[in-house]
C-alpha cells in the first residue's frame, strides 16, 4: 500500500497558500476573536490543503491489482535489418507472458503509433504501423507509452531497439518516468550488418574567386570491398565521373574544378556501388561562394607572374616598386600585392608603411617572390619588410654553411675624398666594408687592404670573432696619395693563398686609373688558385673597361656605382653571393611539409636554386628544400596573411616549374591563398532543425525596419521565399522548409521603399538522415543508461519481455476526484457558516465590568442576573463599584 503523486512539486504551493490565508485573516477580518472566526479560519486552511493535494495528482496504490506492459518496437531504418529478430523476440515473450498481464505494442521511428492495443492473453503481435523510418525518437515513444498506461494498473515498458536515437527530449522523458515510478526494461536488437556503401562527406573551399582552380574532396565509407561509379555534380549538372574501387572502411577521392562563374555553387557527389543494399546514403552535397575576378598589384620584375595570373582568371596590374601607392586606402582596390625580386631600398618608406597597414589592419595579402635582388640580397635583413614576412634573413646558425675568406681592397687615394652632402666616397666605402663584415659569421675570415700609391693592411687577415674591433680598424682608413693597385691585389692574393677557407674572394674598389700594370697575369694566377675577384668602379673616372676585364678573368662580377651611396648595398650583396650561405645553386625536388591548397598537387618538378632563409617560429612551412630551408612559407600578420616564395618566377631557378602544366595554377594559388574572404553585405547563419532551416541574418550598424526576405533554391529546383522577422535591430530570422536532401542555395535581400538596398548569397546542405549513416556509434550504451535511470533491466532473454519481474501488480486509485469533492463540500460549509447566525445558539457570556486595573480571577464576582436599576438612579462611580465588590467578597468569606 502506498500513495503516489503525479506532480509532487505542486506541494510547493501549499505554504504559499497557507500564508495568503493567514495574512487575509490577519488584516482583512475583524480583530475581535470569536468562535465563528476560528471555525472559518480552520475551514479555509483545510480547503487550501485539499486543493493543493488535488494538484499533486495523488493515487492510492494497493497490492493485487492489474498490470500492463507496452512493448516499444523500433521500426526505424537503422533497425530495418533487425525486423525478423524483433518479431521473434515478441513471439518468444508472449509465449512466456505472466498471467493476467495486459500487453500491447507501440511502433516508432521518427513518430510513434499504437500498433497493437493493450489486451490480456495475447498469442501474437503483428506489427503493421506505417511509421516514419527516416529517424528515431525514443523519447517520443516513451512519452506515448507513459500516457497510455492505465492509471489503475502497475505500468511497465519494454524497449526493443538498436539504441540509435535522434530525438531531443529523451532526458525529460526519463525524468517523467522516474517520477511516475515506471521502469523501462531494454532488449537490444542484434543489429545485423548488410553490405552498405555511402558518401560520408563532400568538402569544398568556403570561398574562392572566379577563375580560381580548387579541389573538391569526397569521402566514401563502405562495409565491404566493392567497385562503383562516383559522379560529381555542380549546380545539378555532372562535371566529373570516375570509376572507383572501394575498400572496407574509409576511402577519399579528390576532384579538381575551376570557378567559372561568380555566386553560390552547389556540389553534390553520388555513389553507384555494386551490391549496395542501402541507396539512401549515396548522395551528399556542399556549397561554396564564388567571388568576382580578383585584382592583384604586381610590383617589380613581374611580367611573367602577371601573365600566369591573367591565365588563371585574375586581373594583374604591373608597376615599378617606386609606383606602389603610398596609402592603405589606395591599395584597398587590390585583393593582394606581389613583390617580385624587389630590393628593400626600391620601396619608399611611405609605401612600406602603406603595405604594412594594408595587410595588418585591412586584412589583405602580400606575397614576396625571390630573385637576385630580393631577400638577403635585396637588403631585406633588419627591414620592415622582413618584419612582415614569415621568414628571416638570418642563416648564421646553419651548420652546413661553407667558410669564406674575404679580402676587401679599397682605394684610399686623394680622389676618394670627393663627395656630396657632406659624405666622401671613402666614407661610403668604409661603411660598405663595415656592412660586409656584418654578413660574415665566426667561421669566416676577413682582411682589408687600403691603398693609394702604396698598399697597407688596415685589417690584417683574421677570423670574424671580434666584429666591433674589425669595424673600428676599418674606420681608421684616411685618404691621400695616388693610385697604384697592383701591390694591393698582390698582398690580397698572398694572404688568401695561406687560408684554408672553402671559398676565397676579393672585392676590389677604385675610382681611378692605375699607374702600374701586370693585372691580367695576376688575376689569372688567382683564378688558377681558386680565388675569385669582383670589381667595383666608383664614379666616371674609374677605368671600367679594365675592371670589367679583371672581373671576367677572376670569375666574379663587375659593378659600377654611379651614386656612391650604393656602395653598402653592393658590398653586402656581393659578400652574400660569394659566401654561399644565402644563394643556393643546385637542383632539388621540393618537399611537402604541410598539406594545404598550396600543396595539393601529386608532385612538383625540380628547382635549380633558391635564397636561404629561416622560418619564424609561428610560420607555416608548406614546401621546403632538400636541406629543410623554407621554400614556400606563410603566416598570419595581423588581420591578413603574408607569404614568402624563396625561389624566382622568371625561370633562372624555376624553368621546370614554369613549363609544368600546373605552373600557372600553382603561382596563382599563392595569391589566392593570401586573399581575404571578401566582405559580404551582412552575415548569415543557417542551422538545420528537423525538416527546416533556421536562418539568421545580421547586418552590423543596421538601424532596422527594412523589409527582409530569403529565397531558397531546393535540390529539385523549386523555390521558396519567406519573410524574415526582425528580432532585434539589424538581426533578422526566419525558417525555411528543408524536407529534401541536398544543397540549398539561399539569397537574402533587403528592400526599402521598394528598392533593393542589400543582398547576400549563401547556402546550406541537408544530408541524409543520421538513420542511414553506417558510421553510427553502437547504441548499447544509451539503452543501458535508459534502464539504469528508470530502474529497469537490460534483458538478454526474450522470454522475460512480458514477465512481472521487477513490477508487481497493484491497483491504482486516483484520489484527485475525492479530494476535489471534499474541497467543494468544505467550501459550501464555509459559505454557510458565514451566512447563518448559528453563534446565537451558544450560551451568552456576561459582559465584563469595567475596572481601573486587572483583578485576580479568584476575586471576580460570580455572574448573576442583575435587576434592572431604577431609571432615576445615577450610575455608580468607580469608587462605589469597588466598595460593592469588596462587600460581596466579605460575604463569601463569612
């Protein structure tokens, strides 16, 4: 025996109601105490108690009553292979059902239906309900069974399912079962597997530009080895067909396509597999946004690169480095900027600041392409451009760098004291020598010979271990004398012969004619000894013809510095060239380090060289060289991206790459990679809710009040248009029907005064139901949780389906009606006692005499009917009344 409450939380209303009755009596009723008031208050308290008790839905439980069991039968698609096992289990259970037990069946999938009504002594259950098999809602089935259990019987539920659930209210349903005291026993269906293959995912870029080449990846999963045909559709038109061989497990296939038109493009993949028992999961879609033709600014030696970009559908504007716009706002018309073999000093500071803001603040892209005038050779070391790029020019920590012995032969004759703007040629030559020393490492050696009509060592040949001391010695060189440089070259040659460096080089600088001869033979001896020579002619007075011939004989380079402030750049670049630390001339295959759209190709042709750099810690290296130097690297710089390609674009090192059929797409892909996601007019979020798509459209800074509509193109080509409601300023929401599987193209438009003021194109994909996903997780854990939370069991024997074990029969009597009738009767009595003067039937109390002070109970006179005083007598004074009371007291004592 016991009492059960359907809504136990309703008891919380009792103290509130009692308090309300008390306060009403305290402040609204007469303060005079009476029997009538007391009886009314008690009646109201009792009335409140009865009403609150009725709200709780109480039932009286007595042993020996009825018992009922609902069998919940999973007829969803995921359990389709278990239909025979389900029928066999029901038959076995009915053969061993408990005596007097009412049994029935509810079939369910996405919805639930009573298939077999409750009845006793049933011999079989034939399931024929046409439920929606496209999903599984266990919570909904449990709710129906709970509602249909007889109130006067002990209820029990048996769940026969594979445990796949796609409903959203299971937790709340289990809580309701707990409150009702109904146990749920679970009988796991075996889950027989059939041959099934499916399209599991279609992956496209979220956004590409018109003319851009991109990749569509299709993932297929299969339970068996088979063959089939994979078809790719773009906007419902087939664009690629491939015969595929599937292995058991996951299989991935990639297709390439070109974004021919702007707008939203939907892609769908369809699999036709041999022996596939379930075709419902063989088609899946995705969408992407194709933006208009991108515009690129190419600065420097970019003719070849611009041609490749144009061939890939981009628009390229080629300018000289000095023509780069000097404001970020002027650069904003471009999606990306490419610097092709540009030296740092070719870009003005204003243009450099504009590029920095363009990338870091505006979120645009910058690509730097190599060559003999870029990176370290272009003076990028320590520059603002180096700060922006994902690589540094510092390669000092490389262990495989060859050693270099360098001698700088510098003319300090009197003519070198000429100059302009307060600087002499010699001062600039010394600055150039100091800069050259900074390029060297501790494994290198340096020597400086200064000459006029004689030659002396300004810096004796030594290891570069004390850089500051070497630079101080260079600073002591002073001008004077004539020009005799044979002796200087002879001393440099003699010193280098004695060194053990792997590379030996002389940089020879002069601004005049020499008074001696014999240079050709000397330089030839140098060349035979493995020593190279480069020459620098300063000004128009130098013998450029002689210097060029010597550089050619010495296997070096000849420079002419018309403006002598070019000397530091020339010396630095030449030192880097001969050190072999920065310029890497050799043939190698690029190595893929990280997979991305930049490296999606099956392989790369060989390259013949590059400029050595070091990747920054936060950079991503996509391609590397055979020595692990970065070849293609990128990183996030503020709101934008910068990318470094350390080889060239003109064919000096990239002849094989330029003749490669994918060459143009490869270089165009670099620019596409750094381009920003183009700003749309507002943003849209789309979430799938059952057979609908909930669309939320947000416009920053919109004051609201605009007529907003969304038009969706369904997979079968039908259109639907819905109005979006404004839920807050600038935020609009609406619901689109999405009963079909596939890709939906969605267009949002806003109108004001009948004119369209804003549009946005987006999309969403609706895949097949999770019911058909062969990768679904095992549902046994969910079934065990349902049983544990409701006090049920996991049944392994079908004979226990309709037993009474765990749920003893008991009679249930609903007390709600009785409580309400009692409350009604009490209400009538309360109303009657307020209307009837039944208090007159009680003996009248004698009114108390007025006294100036309280009198002890024992001193009070007994109540007697007092004779009516004479009308002419005056009332007693208080003192007279007291004397009379004392007199009466004395009589009692006597």
